[in-house]
C-alpha cells in the first residue's frame, strides 16, 4: 500500500487470532473472552479495549489506497460487488471481511451466517466503503437491534454484566454516528 502497488489486500477477520488458539487481536470486541483475555476477579470484563476500525486506519495511513471497504459473509452479493470494484481500481485497494468463528465465539457452526447478519443488525459490524474519500454505507438495518441480542447469541460474552453491555452499546452508537449512519435507536 505504501508503494502504491496495484493489488487487493483482503483482511479476513474473525475478531481474534483463531488459527493459533483464539488470542485477542486489535479487532476483538470489548468484553470478549479469548485465551489472552479471560474474565476473572481482577479483570471481570475480559478484553478491556474496544476494537480498532482497520479500514479507517488504512485510509488515514495510506493515501494511495483509493478504494477501501468492509464486507460480511452475511451479504455475499455486497461482497462480490466490492471485490469487483476493488479489482477494477488502479493501485492498492483494501477489503476488511467479517467472518464469525464458531469455535472462538462459542456457538453452533450452522448459525454462522445468522450471527454475521446479527452483527450488522446490531451495529457491531458495519458494511461500508470509502471510494476516493467518499464514505457510503452499503448495509443499513431497517430496525437496529440492541447489542445485547448479539452478545447473548454466543458464549464469549456470557460473563458480561448489564453495565458492561451498556458500555459496548454506547461504543457502537458512537461508531455509527462517526460513520454518519442514521439508523433508528435499538429496539428493546
């Protein structure tokens, strides 16, 4: 990216370093249980940090990258459209692909696409693109669900208290606002 080579960089993200034992990563959500962030008496929330937005980081650090996008396995046509757009753009491009991990997140594998959709419906994941500096949201939930709906669907967040869940909801609300996403408040 730094040298402006003509290529597509795809970051396949399961929100942890799952191939080596489910360790925490920069994109692991606040409160998630990983082998490096187990909740306990000293650190009851597990992971204390909020996830980084890789697309915005790449956009800020690599001005030669003219097309950047997030995508999800829940929306394959959106993903295919973004891959085509990235490959048609001269120079470096970046795609951040969200993919739930049954083992690391503690849920049944047949629910993988369901959880990917739920991530978008709650705002835990946002599909958007930055095309020559213009941000466009590509998946907007008609009615946003509370973050708690997503958290309760998997085991990695079983230890969270209502206060911790509220902190994560506030983070998501702020993230959506920063992206200029106006969606109704979560329906409780």
